[in-house]
């Protein structure tokens, strides 16, 4: 094979390699430009850490020792990329010593429990789970007590802390 032809072939191969490399780099750039923002968009809510917030519920004089009271309130909550007003319900139970705040979400599958004052029990309407008036699971499928939220009393007002 003449030497000139050999050089021509080598140049052709190098040119092809170079073109392949350039196309590969462009493709990687395009993939990064398309996929990067999608991943960032999808993962952004994961970076929104839930924060504890103290919420004033009511005057402490509105609940007597031995009483369980259902309290409804609403909060602005970050939901993905929006702040939306969300309604919540908790039960406050007052003893001689303190006030506890019980979350109504059943610890079995999350149905909302009802308080039956005549029986001093929380009963779940979904599968019949029963909790005493402090939220301790007594019978049925719930595997653990109802969740509690921290409570503080300041200047005659009952506050609870919750993550939102
Ligand atoms: S969800 Fe409450 S007992 Fe099943």
C-alpha cells in the first residue's frame, strides 16, 4: 500500500474518532441539560425539612381536670411548592397534674379515632381499635398508643408543638 494512502486512512480514522468524541460530549451535555433540572425539580420537596412549630390552642380555663376536649385548628403548611392552609384536630386531656395532647390518627392504618366520653375511650371506626382516655392501645389491631404532641402552658394559654 502506498504511504500516502496509509496516511490518508490514519487521518480518516482520527477524524472519525474526533467526530465520535464530539458527538458523545454533545449528547452528554444534552442529557445533563434535560435530566438535571428534572431531578432537581423532583427532589426539591425532599429538601423541605419539616419544622416544629408551637401553636396556641385555647385558654387553659376552658378544660377541666378529667375532661377530654376535641380541638380544631388550622395552620399554613408547606405542601411541595405551595403554602396551603391545612386543618388539624387533636384531643386535649387534662388531669390534676397536666395536659396531654393526643393525635387522632389511629396507629393501625391512620383512620381518625372518635372520643366516647361515656366510656372514657377513643374508638377507631375502621377496625374497632380501642384506646383509653390517655391514648394507650387497649384492644383491636392498633399496635401502639396514639401519638402525643408536646404541650406547654404559658400565661394561661395551652400551646402544642407539632411538625409541619
Ligand atoms: S385503622 Fe384503626 S383499627 Fe384499623
